[in-house]
C-alpha cells in the first residue's frame, strides 16, 4: 500500500499506471494463479511442492530465505508504526515543533523567527518532522563507523510487533483466517475515511491531477516499467513460496480462478485508493 504511491510519485504520476496495469494482467494474475494452483495440486508448502520438479527444489529453499528477510524487514516497519502510534497519544505531537532535546540548532518550525537568529544559514535548515524521525526515532549516528547503542524504546516496539504476529498465527491457518475478518477490512475502512478527509483539503484536486494525468514521455524510461513489474511481484508475493503454501490448504477442487480474480481486484483497488489519499495530501502540502 505505502510503496505504490511512492512509485507513482517517483515515475511521473499517471504514467506509472499504464505499465502497472499491464503488469497486473500479464504478470500478476497469471503468476498468482500458477503458484496457488501448484500448492493446491501438490498439497505441499513452498519447498515440498517443488517435488514436482526435484531439480528445482533449491528454488523453494531460496524462497524461504527471501521471505525470512522480507518478514524481518516488515516487522521493523511495524515497530516504527507502533512507535508513532504511542507517540501520537501525547497532547502535543512531538514532531510538530522544535525545542525538544533531540532537535538541532537548525530546526525551523512555524514558530521560529529565523531573522532573529544571528548568522542563520537557510541552506542548513531542517524541519521538526525529519528531525524527530532521524534523531528521536532512529537515533542516527554520524556514520557507519559509529554503531551507537540499542534504542530500548524502539526495541520494545519491535518485540511487540513480533508478539502480535505470533498471536495471529500460533493457532494455525484456520485461526489466521478468522483474524483476517478484522485485519483486512479495517485498513480499507480507515483509508476510505482518510480519502474523504484529504479530498476536502485545499489543493487536493491539483494532487489528483498529477496522479491521474499521464506523462507519456516517461514511458520511454525502462525504469518505469521495471518498477511496475517489481511492484507486482512485491504486492502479490510472487516467487517466494507464500502463495504455494497458502494454496496447499485448499481443497483439490477449490475454485482458485475466482480467488485470483477477487484478490487481484482488491489488491489493485487498495493500491489505487492509497495513491488517491497520498496525492490529495501532496496537493495540499504543495
């Protein structure tokens, strides 16, 4: 969800939608159907399913390594989410103004009078949002040669993220399906609320125009097409064994074609909805 708007912004807005939807129909849907059907046919997970072609069983092991890295990476993002969730419960948002212990002398907010600061260099100014992220949340060091210390508040948020994941899956795939009845509709409902709110902001129409109006000259850039294909592999979880493992729980005569169509529609619509929210906000900020 969060990656799709970034790629749209990076690749010229609406121009990215053309290779994206082509990738959906020619890469995403066929590959999704292939992997889910393989798991359903073999009734095996991402490694054992490759017994159908034992020569390529190493692909299954490679997929497990990749998905381990992805899960670790996503849980770190989830830890940041918990961190900001807890921080937002303060009466004054800590990233809304300067003057905190983590801010530098170059921090400038709406209350800062830069003309009263002797020798102030405007080229070095930063905002409280970036400084909160870099100095307070991440605690960034001066370079790779300075490792720093463990940030225990962030480490506890990471532990909480792993605990939440464990509670969602420890009862098996059937219990996880029940959890999805809550975790799947909730973000969509939240995104609809955010879309209504952001669409009422000043400049939202400008952001939507940039989002939907294609710059066809960008289509000559191979990076745009590469990003579209990468996004499909990323959002559809193609090539890492996940779909094969999930498909193995289906009955042999289960209608996989229907599931693939529903998933593709929901996945694409959710990504498009997230793009609308982000670009309405960007139009307001501009």
